[in-house]
């Protein structure tokens, strides 16, 4: 969720973005690394959920203390948040039971939700969620949960209302190409099992973050001056916990529920942080260097109402990653000269609008949503795609990928969908001429026969009848009519012209009249 109520919002957005990128890559012909990436994203979701549960529990404890101290002011609100907790726990456990059901059906008696064997299976998730209607039941459960939360939120708080509706959205996707998919088919049909499990973890994470937003909203309704600051906690909010190497990591460090008339002293690594203007928060900035997880520690020194300075230690970690990019050919692992070869290019954590793509031995044309068309020039010379990105106001090269450039394969000539073997004279006479196409080729590439020769043997002599175009001439048809059972017919000197403008000579084909 992306509201001010959720401290985990930046990290949550990054994990959700990684999930969307990986889901888009499922449409491409990619290897097992994408499934492994889903395992990593699923693990990150579960870690984020554990953090949300712990933070939510602290709010519930604060509510319990407030209700005990002032039942008149906080008692009813405490009952409301307990209903939020019960409905959140119920929906979370229901989703977890669906995850276990799918994995158990796929992996059998030795199933383990934390070590899924059938990661690439496309059957069991659709069987349970679509055929057995669990997807519809889940949708209805999410809708009931969303409505129960919205009933507790003041409608004037449009930011929170819109955030809840967006995070717990169950509307059907926009119809496309005459198809009107349902919410459940769009979420659970046609994806590998690990992708579906990751999606369910994302929904569980959205549930916990929605729960956090609402209970924090309700807690804000209590007059904070009625309580003693005996539960102060150090908080760290960063723009992102995922940083590209060489970029700047930035985080706000502050105390929750502070007295705005008294500023804390925040120390990290022996240095006092500068304060953010207008906020009781220190600004921590450091250049991201070594790749991997980075942890920093410090303490917040805060003076309590009696004048005693109390120290509140904290620690936080973020991850530094090398810049990376993905160039995925959407049809095969080579480019064909003379054709528009589609590719999809993306860089995790970087918007497509901030990418600059170039190519050697050819041209590349951008399209929508990170899709490109590559037109190579020379056969046998590699095309190299280089991807750069605008990062912190500067253009930085992320990486490059090489592709082989091949000639479009020759087509195969045929008559009556045959290129050799037995054929009856009647079947042969019924044909209009000679066709040529490439078998099992993923691209749209047409060839037209421009000339050919029909020949056979008569009285020990070879008789040839040439023609222009792809249709049998009258002379050729007369030759065919004179064929007897056991005669051999040859179609040779076949010349074709392709959509790419190239002219090719094809091997002869022959038939025996039966």
C-alpha cells in the first residue's frame, strides 16, 4: 500500500514491482531463473509480512493499554480494532490454507510449502482456484474484508479509502480482444504454481498492510495527550531498501508519538544526524558501495517529561544490488535478417521511460511497455543490444547482450501439401500450381513462386515445360494429363521471392503417379 499509515510502503512497493516484472516475463521463453526469482520474491513477501505482524501487535498492545487507562475514551475503539484483528487473521489464514491445498495436491504426501517441487506446474492452481471455485470464494472473502475496513474509516479520508480500495481490488480486468476475463482467471489461470503462490503471498501482505493502515488510523483518533510516552519506538523509513550500486541510500530516522515541542538527538556511527526541516526526524544519507545487505545502527536520545534523557537504540538494513537488465527475445534466441524481431527489455527497479537502448548491426524501434522491434542488417555478424538508464540524473550503462543474426530459412515447395511420394493424376490435375512456405517458423514470412519447370519422361526422352508465376501453364497441364500409373513427374528449377525481397532457388520435388 502506498499511504502515510504504512511504514513498510517503500519496501512493499519494491517487492510488488518485482512480482509484476516477473509475471510479465512469464510470457517470454525464459529459463528456470525466473521461477527461482519468484521463490526469492515470495520469501521477501513473507519476511515483510512477519515485520507487519510485529508492528501491528505493538499497536494492539498500545490500544489495550489505552483502553485500560481510559475505557471511556479508548474502550470502543479497542473493540473495533479487535474486530479488525479477527477478520484480518481469518482472511490471512484462509489464504494460507489455499496455498497449502494447492502445494499438497501438486507435490503429494511429502509436500512442503517452503520447498515447492512442482514450481512450474500449470494445472493444480487452476484446478483448485478456477474449476473448484476457490478463486470466487477468495474474491468474495476479500470483498467482505475490504467493506468491513471501509466501514471503520471516515469517508473524508479519501487517501486511506482509495488506498484500501486499490490494495484490496477485486474488479475484473479490462476486456481485451473480445475476451472478458474474470478476476480469478486473470490471477490464477495460466501461471506456474510458484507464481500463483507468490501472488497469494502478495495478497496476504496487502491484508496485513491494510490492517496496519486501519488500526493506525483508529489509533490516531485517541487523544495522545491522555497517555504517557512509555512505549516509544525508534522508526526508520527509507525511500527504498533496494538500492543500485553507486546510488544514494536515504532514510528518515525518528520516534513515533513524539512531543513536537522537543527535538530528539539522533546518532548513527558516532555522528549526529541533521534534522529534516519541519519534522522530528533525522536524515541519514550514505553512498551505496559494496553489493549485498548493509546494516546500520544508532540511538535516539529523547528527554522525557521529568527531564531525564532516555536512549532508544535502533538498527536497520537495506540491500545494495548491482545494476542489472533483462533483454528477452520474445520468439527465439536469434535474430533473423530482413524481419522485425520483437524483444522485451526491462531493468528491475527502473522505469522503462528511463531506459535508453542501442544496437549494433541493425536498428531498434521502441514500442509500448518495454517492447521493441529489432531489424538486423548483416547475416553472420552479431547484433549487440546495450541498455543504459537515467540514474540520479546521469546516464549509466547497465549492460549488453549479444544475439546471432541468421538468414531466414529457405521455404519448402509443395503441391497438394506434398513434396514427394505417391500422388494420383486426378489429385494432381486438381491443383492450381506450386506453393512454398517455411515449416514450423514462428515469424510471418511469405514466399511466392515466380517460376518453375515441370518435366517427365516420354518414349525415353525428357520433356520439360517451363512457366512464369506459381500456376501450372496449359502446356504443363497437358503434360500432366498424359501421365500413366507408375510415371514420374518432376517439378524443378523452382524460383521464389520472399517478403524480405530476396530471391531463392529451391530443390526439385518429385512424385510417382499411382
